[in-house]
């Protein structure tokens, strides 16, 4: 029974608990056991089996009393360790926050608990969400549950939400939260054969989420189906007066409005996304994606996003600049690590604490960010990057005058072995080349599994919609999901 339960998604668990086919406690126990057995993946930094059982018992009691169970009633999920969870260690996968237990709850996690979800634990990630392979965590690399055919090499689950993607793909969590600054939901979703959506900037509150780049960070759901993402996003989203960038808009019922009929819709294909170095298997899957959407009733049109090639360089100026400002709060004074050598002054304490507490990638980005914000370089770099960002956003506006949705690959390659790109940060950064433009423009974007490459590794297709039009993105995702029939699961080796 437990194995059957862990194969279920959000909708199936919620509906099954509601119908009395099984109890929420049985579901929580099954997933707690699966999490414990999968320690080799290193997907979780902290496990919270008691929290999952407590939430399950509440749901079962509500059902017995005939009360509403909520949109996520009885569903245990993984929480990316970037979301503050009251009384449960929250580290952003960094040594500098090791042992920090917040006295408050992030708005997104609070919304999920209020909707009936339970927490299986805190998921591993790239340190401070900085990375594309989940190899920068202080708590060790996360392994993808997928392997190349005929190889035993550990593969990257993508980043920064690598713990989330690994846990969902391995069936040790039916769904998980992720955050996306420049592709950190979509790229890991593509690498592990699951769905993940970054909603419009401001849809989900950033309050209580450890900040990387405040003008880009956005929380979103990761699950194995489009329907599950729609349900979970509905539970996560909503206006929050504690977040100045939060959208004061009603949350639509995305699940109820799901439809894979795209009759009369136009899907734009950006010519600039045909980049050198993109795997042939990915280009083939893109062609297949066009055919699927055409089959769903959509018209395929060519569009241009002329500033695409400048998006990635602009992102790697803006994001580190904001990070260098956001991470200045970690100084050893108020919380987290404090390294105070004998006879040291305040400046020594700052330097020693940060040297010991931050990892190499975080230090690299802080240095870049501090440099581009410094006097003499601010105008040359940061201001120019912000102008490019405005041009990227304008490209999308002009493109959406001709189409309702954009289809593109999620990543230029499938997953790669852990350790294979560590010596080359620029190649690592190029993993986000297709994902970053939508982040700069704050648009909703989703990755949906499209099939496997010749090595047996998953490939994802990306859908980008107009601001606030998550519904169109989800509907097109559903159209692809129905036609791709992606039911592949990684062979269990852990």
C-alpha cells in the first residue's frame, strides 16, 4: 500500500483522502518512510516526520467532523530550505545560517499549511539559491534520481531547487516548493522530468523567503503534473501586505479553469532561441512541442525577441548586485554563525564570519555584485544592465501583440554529471540562457516534460505567458502533457 501511495500526486492524494479511500496519516507515514529510505539522494537537509503526521492527523480529524479539508488537505510536501519555517532550522544551505530556527513562518509556507498541507522536511538547494547544479550547498551535493543509460555517474538534479526536483522525481514527495530567480524552478524541473511553474512576479509573497535578488525572486510549485502545479500554486499565491512587491489581485481558480483546447490561440516561436551548442535532441523536442500545440488547436507563428543574447549578461550583473546588498545582513552580529578570533575587532569579526560562512559561489557573486555597484562602475555596468532589462521586457510586449504564448526549450542540454562543470562557471551560467529572459521581465513561465534524450535523460519544454496569465501557461502545459504521455520514472538505485 505504501508504495502505491507514494506514486500518487497532489490531486490524487487530496481527492483520495476526501473520499475516504485512505487516511492522511497513511499517506504521511508512506512518504516519511520513502524519505528515510532515500537518504543517498541528499535531497533533504532536515526531515520533519512528526510535522507531517501532525498535519495529517488534523486533516483526518477535520474529515471525521465533516469539515472542509482545504485545497491541499492531506498532502505532505517538501519545503525548499529558503522558506522560513517556525521553529525548524532554515539555512539557505549555508554554513552561515546553520542552526538558525526562525521565530516566524514565511507567508507561502503558512498559506500551504492553512490549505491542509504537511511538511516532510526542508529540502537541499544551492547555497543562497546560487547555482545551476545543486553543488554549492554546505550540506553536500544533491543527486538526481536519474542516471544515464549504461552509466553509474551521479547526475545533477539542476539548481537551485535541486532538492525539490530530486525529491519529486524520486517519488519521495508528491510536490515541493521551489524558488526561481533566473530559472531555478524550470531548469531543475526539466532535468528531472517533472513540472514546475514560476508565476508572474508578485503572485507569491517573498516575505519570509531568504532573499537572493529581490526584484527577481519568485516562489512556485514543483510537481509531477500540470494539474498538481495548478492546485499548489492556488494554495501558495495571494496578496500579502508584508511584501511591498506583492500583487493586490484575486487568485484565480487555475485548477477549475484548466483546458487543453488551444483553438484560436497563437503560439510564438522565438528565432533567437536557436542557439549554437543546443543539443539536437532538444531542438527535436521543440519541433515536437510545436506539433503537439498545433494538434491542440493552436496556430504557430514566428516571433523575434531581439535582446535575448543580452539577457544572460544583464542578469549576471543585476542578480549579484542585489545579492551583495541582501547578503550584507549576514555579519555575525544578530543570528547565525559568529567567528570571533582572539582580540578581534568588529571588522575582523565581519571578515572572519563571512569567510567561514559563505561558500565559493556565494563569495564570487558578492564580489561581482559589489564591483558593479561601486563608484565608477555603477553607470557602466548596473545602469546599463537595467536598461537591457527594460528592452528585454519590451521585446516580450511586442511579441505578445502577435501571440498568446511563447514555446521554447527550457535548457540548452539535458542533465550533466555532478562535478563536470565545476571548473567552468561560465558554462554553468549558460544553463539558464533560455530561462533568464522571462525572469527579467517578471513573466509566468513553466517547464513541462517532453520526453527522453538518447541517453534516457528527461528533456523539458518551456512555456512563457503574458503577465498575470498563468492560466494560458498551465493550459498549454496540459496540452503538451496529454500528448507527450510522459510516464517515465527513474529506475531506483538508492
